C-alpha cells in the first residue's frame, strides 16, 4: 500500500510516469524504506497504462462485487448463573473516605 500511495502522490504531483527512484524519494522523505521488489512489480503492472483508467476499471469491478451485510448475528444469551454473578459484581462497594474528606478540604470550599 505504501508503494501504491507513493506512486499516486507522484501522479498527483504531475509526474504521469513515476520511476522507482521517484517512489523511493517519496517514501524516504517520510522515513519509510522502499521495497524494491514491490516497486518494480507495481511499475511493471502499470507500465504503459493511464492510472485514471486503471482506477476506473477497478471501480467497475468493485461495483459488481457482493458486499457483506451490515448486521451481525446476535450474541448468545448468558446462562442464569452468569447473570446472577454479574448482578452481584455490579453492587457498589462501600465507598471509603479519602484523606481530603477527612480534613474537610475541597476544591471549591
């Protein structure tokens, strides 16, 4: 993804055909080591192609891809024993007085 992002940044900057050195320069500017194998793979796949056309083709492929549903399965109900234990844990513990309360000092006295 970093290599693709650097490629796209170069294209947005006006370089219609970025080289490996251009991509490496962008990645080095933000402290990322460029992976030469991935860079060469990306450049070989995009060689002679207009990036806008590649993006448009990708959008049409995504349009026909089925999307997962938004809802998930409801969680299983907890057994009664676990519910009872949870209620016992929710009971507030006796509040211990802090040193400030003992001294009668407060922030807005």
